[in-house]
């Protein structure tokens, strides 16, 4: 993965980065690359065994220090514990990467209110818990900070069939932009990445269950005609957590091969018109 890394070696030396959901999927891939660039990494999620195993494997492969801490982002006490343990291990935290999420597909009318809670509490409240508790500490201790949130492109378009997630990610995007302005005076930056389709077990099993992945091949919706590769996202995340991006604040950067714009442009589906049809249209035009 990191053999396609963009930043110079040691670009993140001395930085400590907390990655929620860092034990699997995109959180793990981003953590690996940030570690390989010299950062200390704290990975958190609910699965203790997985976290420990992943942390050990990462340290074996990339060197450096990875601290695994079990935490449900919905529980502010556990979030405080992650922050305290990170400070006692590394003396400071430079960056918070809010990546943990919960999601599933369903017609909205089939959902219970608790189903909405499950997703909104992880995605929106979990991001708020970490941002607020760490942000307060940064402000009190007069330390600079950097918050990077992982959203999705439907944070601004909305999307059927994932409505709790769409509502929650829209909230995270609003949090990103609001804090970017309010906390800039404390030297705390806040940005977001909106990924398009990047294959992970967590997302694919929940969003494309059964044979849906064959029926709705996500790469077909992407103008570049492929899904994303984890190192492409990891490179963008590394840039945004680094000091190279120090003047970027309040931005959401889309990395989706053009997917959401394809859905938005009114005439984009004319790509289905064949060359012969275009020839035919131009013949009609010439006759007139
Ligand atoms: C309808 C469902 C459901 C489903 C759960 N619920 N799954 N309703 N369809 N598929 C309902 C339950 O019936 C229950 O309501 C309530 O939600 C809580 O369910 P629990 O199983 O108790 O929740 P919990 O154990 O907290 O698990 C949270 C979870 C789960 C979100 C439901 O999927 C999870 O842990 N996910 C974590 C990882 C994840 O989702 N990764 C994918 C991220 S991908 P009742 O009323 O019955 O009690 C992503 C991609 C975005 O975000 C963009 C892609 C392009
Ligand atoms: P994933 O592997 O399922 O990642 C979700 C992570 O969140 C897991 O590590 C999970 O760990 C953790 N998590 C879930 N609930 C938690 C909770 N209550 N407390 C603490 N941690 C929790 O899926 P992914 O695809 O890598 O998703 C990563 C991020 O990318 C998410 O924000 C997602 O919305 C975003 N995204 C993904 C895609 C894509 O195509 N993959 C597209 C757009 C956006 P535990 O289960 O161990 O707690």
C-alpha cells in the first residue's frame, strides 16, 4: 500500500494521530500510511482483539508506535479515556481522524427509530464526542489541532435507502465547516474527505449484500470506470493531516472519480448515445 505513497519519508515524524475505526477498512489503510510516514497512531474501535492484532501487525510491518484502545464512540466516558491514554502515552495529540461509521441499506419506512439512532449515534454523535472533548483539551492547553472527518458525497446530495447515514454525514459536514471558522482562532483546523466507492469488507457487506454487488457494480457509476484504491485515499488523508496543508481549513475534498457529478449533470446519461446516433443527429442538423 505505502509503496505508492506521495509524501516524503518522515513527513509526519513526531505527530500523534487518533484514528477512530482504525482497525479495519479505510481507517486501517490510512493508519498504515500515516504510521509509515513517522506518526504515532492511536487506533480505536469496539473490537479489542482485532485492534490489538492489527496494531501489532502494523508495528511489525512499518515500525513506529501504534496504541490500540477499545472505545465505542457513542460513549463520551470511553472517548475521554482514549484522549487521556493517548496523552499519557504520547504527551500530545496533533490530529483527530474521525473515520468510524455505521451504515446499512433499507427502505426508510422499514426502519425503527432505534435504527436511526444506531447510525446517527455512531456517525454524528461519535464525531461530535471526539471533536468536542479533544477540542476542549486543545483549547485549554493552548495546543494547535487538526480535525479530519470522513464523510460521503451524499452528505450534500442526500440519498435514498441510506437515510440515517445521509442525515448523519450531512451533520458531520456542517460540523466540519462550523468549527473550521469558530476554532480557527485557537489554531484548530477542520476539514473533510468525501470518498466515492472504495471496496472494504465493512461497507460492501452492508451496502451491497448478496448479489447486489453484481447487479449494482459501483464502478459502473464512476466516469473513470473504476472504484478507488486505498492508497489514493491514504495519500489525500496524509496531506490533510500534515503541515503541508496548513492553509486548508473548512474544505471538503471529494475523491470519487467524478461519481457524484455524473449523477448530478442533467445530460450526463447521453453517454449511452452511440456514435451512429450522433452521426444521425448531425445529419438532421445539416439538412436543416
Ligand atoms: C434495518 C437495522 C439493520 C438493517 C440494524 N438495524 N441493522 N434495521 N436494516 N440492516 C436496526 C436494529 O433492528 C435495531 O433496531 C437498531 O438498528 C440497532 O441495531 P443493533 O444491531 O443493536 O446496532 P449496533 O450493534 O449498535 O450496530 C450498529 C450497526 C452495525 C450500524 C447496525 O451495522 C455496525 O456495527 N456497523 C459498523 C460498521 C459499518 O457499518 N461499516 C460500514 C460503513 S460504510 P430495533 O428497533 O430492532 O431495536 C459507509 C459508507 C458510506 O458508511 C458511503 C458508501 C458509498
Ligand atoms: P468499515 O471497515 O466498516 O469501517 C468502519 C469502522 O468504524 C470500523 O473499524 C468499526 O469498528 C468502526 N466503528 C463502527 N461503529 C463504531 C463505534 N460505535 N465505536 C467505535 N468504532 C466504531 O468501513 P469503511 O468502508 O472502511 O468506512 C470507513 C469510513 O469511510 C466511514 O466513515 C465511511 O462512512 C466512509 N466511507 C466509506 C466508503 C467506502 O466506499 N468504503 C465510501 C464513502 C465513505 P468496530 O466495528 O470494531 O467498532
